[in-house]
């Protein structure tokens, strides 16, 4: 009789215990402010960290962010080292050949050129210049296609490395996303400036996921739609980019 009662108690306890939420590991670079960066306490922070946590809460998931270098961020997703990418990654047809994307959570923004203050360039006839880009980015592909024949395209492992070489005078131009470049120009005390016209490359920014992970894609897209509609996405964009609103109904 005691064994029967004990079994009933244990069965009741199992039924009463809430199901644990699924843990989703999200790869991010941690070196691309304001999208993602490491704060003064050594913790991952930024727009995508806050948004990712909000998306997981909306979807009933548990988020765990993983720092990964940019040039291997897609291969490590495909290899299963994490489940998703939130790293300022633009949605492009080329990347869609390898991974799937969620709906965008940040709209397409112009890429911009930066140079030493006082410099000017004719982008239609650029020749003999050193143009910096972060490797494996949409800007790297664009620079090779449009300027590679007559100029030297210098690829850097991180965005910060490319900025450092521009500031040191080792580059004539730097091509990068406008939002990360804005604070760089402001902090240069007039030493650096934007030049030429911005150029739109690729689509908006979305969550990268493995092609066979359709369940996660459904959950994330539903969460993105909900947080766009209730103003959460716009609120975070305003906080980190001083931009928008873009999505609130």
C-alpha cells in the first residue's frame, strides 16, 4: 500500500512540474556595436542581446548567447555549435544558399564610406586606392565587385581592426555599415569624415538559422511579429540607434 501511495505522489509531482523551456544558443560576434559588443563588465550587450532575450521570452524559450568570431560564424552554426545567429547579419541571396533567415528585425541601412577629413573621391573612377572592409561581409563582396580591378581591397578580421587602420592612415577609404560608423566618426574629433554617397547592399538584418530548423524559425518569426506590433523592437532601436520607429502599428 505504501508503495502504491508513493508511486501516486511521485506521479503527481511529475505532472505538477512545469515543462522546462527549450534552450536556444545564439551566436554573436561581440565586436559590432551597437548591434552587439562586450560591455565594461565583460558581458555581451547591445541591441541584439536585448532583443534576443525579449524574443526568447515571447517564444517561451531560454536564450544563451555565445561569442564567435565573424569569419566562422556561419560555419559554426551549420556545424551545430549553436542554434541561431544574431550578429548584425544582412539577409542576402548568397547567404540563403547556406542558411535560412527569419524576418528582418532591423531594416536595410546604407553602407557608408569613411576617410580622413578633407579627402574627396570620385567613386565612379576610383583607382589606385586602398579600401578597407571587414572580411566576409556584404561590403567586402561589393568592394571586390565594384573596385577590385583597379584598387587594393584590404580585408580585416574585425570592424575595429579596419577602423584602426583607417585612423592610422593605412587606408584611403573604409566601407562599412553606417550605424557602427556613426559613433566612430563622432569620436574622431574631426579626424575622420564620411565621403561620397551611401550605398544600399543586401536586405535587412535577420536571425540566421539552419535550413532544417523549421520549428525554431516559426517560433522566432512569430516572436518578431509580436514584438514589432507591440513596439518593443522600435523601442530598442530607438535606444541603441536613435532611429525609427520602423515597425510599430
